[in-house]
C-alpha cells in the first residue's frame, strides 16, 4: 500500500451537477464501441497523461463493498469498482457499465461524494506513477456479486467493521467509505 505523504485541499465548492455539452457532431461519440488498449500502449499512456476516472463505492446488503485489486496500481489493496470514464458516455452510464462488467451488480441512487486527484507513486507497470482525477460516487448495489479478472476477493465493510479496519485502508478509500456511511445515515433519516 502506498503511504499518504501529503494531502491538500486545492479547491472546494459545492457541485450541483456535471453538465455534458455536445459540440459539432459530439453526440455520435455515445455510439462508439469501447475497446481495450494493449498493455504496452496503455502503460505509456498512463505514464504521460492524467486520466478522468470514476469510482463506485457500492452500498450492498447494508455495508460498503470493496474489492481486492488484481492489477496495478494498488494491486492487492481493497478498492472500489471504477476506472476511466468511457469515451462519449455520461458518467452515470459509464459507471453502470463498469460496475455490471466487473462485479455483476446493477446500481441505483448514484450520489457524487467527492472529486479527488489520486497521485500514486511508480509501480512495475507504471514507471512514472499514476495521476487520475476521480469522481467518487455512493451507489446502491442490487443483484448477485460475480467477480471478474480485475479483482480476486471482496470485502463487505459495516460501520462497526470500518472502525476496526479504516487504518489498514489507504486514505482515499477510508475517507470515501466514511462518506458513504454519512450518506446512508442521511437517507435513513
């Protein structure tokens, strides 16, 4: 696990919505087929550019669902389902696709709980580290968990469990899980 060296708030403002603008023939991007990039090209891209990502902190069976990553960065760490926003898709549609593909769940009640910049140090595959601007969402999950190749295990974290394990999670995951419990509490009141 990468240790937190420095955390800073660089900008803070209440976000009410993310607007999507179609310029020219931009609407046609919604129909493009999403293809994976071969690993060598992907590593080169990650070494040189910032990605726009989204993560789903899934509230499932009264707990927050985290997955043990099978790939870099943060391999072996518990993490939400997420990754790069699919080109041409809305954040919501892209996140729904990603969650269903990676763990088989349908999601509802998406709520933005954070916009974060994740700067992760160098790894074997990403020699220059990873730099992602990540839109983090609280979502409610439904269905049966079906694991894909990206994750090797999962963990359901309840509020009591969280108090015991929060220091073993990285600061980003810990903070977002905490926000999930706040959202859930507000939904119940």
